[in-house]
C-alpha cells in the first residue's frame, strides 16, 4: 500500500469524514431503506441543492492557493438574481457515477484547483488531507485545522471515489516542526447518503444524510 502525501481540500456533503470509530453511544442503527430507492431521493435532494446554491467563483479563482475558508457557498433565494461574480453550483460541479453494493450512485465534484503532482491517490492509498464536512442545511459536523493522515480503505465509500480525481501536492517540514504545503489540489464534494453513512445515525449526522465536504489534497 503506497502513501500519497496529499492535501485534499474537500467541502461537500460528504461526510462526517473522519473515520475514527465513534463511541457506541453516538451510533444508532436503523432499518435500512432500499438502496436503489434511496439513491433517487438523495440525488433529487443534491440536484435541488446544486440548483439553488452558488459559490464565490471570481474571488476564489483569483487566488493562487485558495483554502477552505475562502470558499463561500450561499443559497440563491427565490426571485434573487445570481451575482455576477458567482457561479451556480449545478453549472460548476461535475457529475460522476459509481457502482457500490450493486447500486449506481451519482455524486458531484466541484474542482477548484487541481494538484500539481503527476500522480493521484488510489482507493487503497493513504492520504494527508485538510477537510471540512457539513450537511445540506449548513451544519458543520467535522473539520481539521491541520493536515491529517487517513487510510482511504477505512473511510466512507465517497472518499475513495473522490480523491483519485485530484493530483497530489507536496509538503515541506519546517525547522519548527510545522508543515508547509504547495501545489495542492482543492475541491468540494457532494455525496449521497449511500456513499456516506447511509442508515447509520451518528452524533450530528442523521440517518440518510447527504454530505458536503471541502478538501485540500
């Protein structure tokens, strides 16, 4: 298993993205819905979200090295005009498809910055990332203030599908022990619950929650 030093910045519905084992009291299992039927519901919700939210594209694109805090997603209210310096998420995000547990899933990636490296992580690699995870209602359920290491095999299915779309960056360990990153990839992923925690209820993440995640890779 290779180790990809990747700073993947993902802002999407993704996830309570850390794959730490939560305390048993924080996890509740509920009867599972039919996955094919739930995917239709989840995709309709994602499409509705992408069609009613925009991001500050002009501001972000003007930055050589944008970070998670630079990306601002805003709801486009009824009868409101899309700002000239913004882009509707549905226009900017790319539709991806994958098969998981014999069900075809749609998920979406907003690629803000591609990594400068020549390679990208595979589904079985380890990655070093900074991230922020939220629900579609804006609830933030997890984030990392510093880059952390993850084994993609141990994360929710969406991570292993999104990460390979971003080339890796590079890092330098400074004399004071801090780490500086350069040439990293950055994007936002929008995942259906079937590529997230699905029926499992966790603290801050209700069952069948679509996930939004910002990543630096």
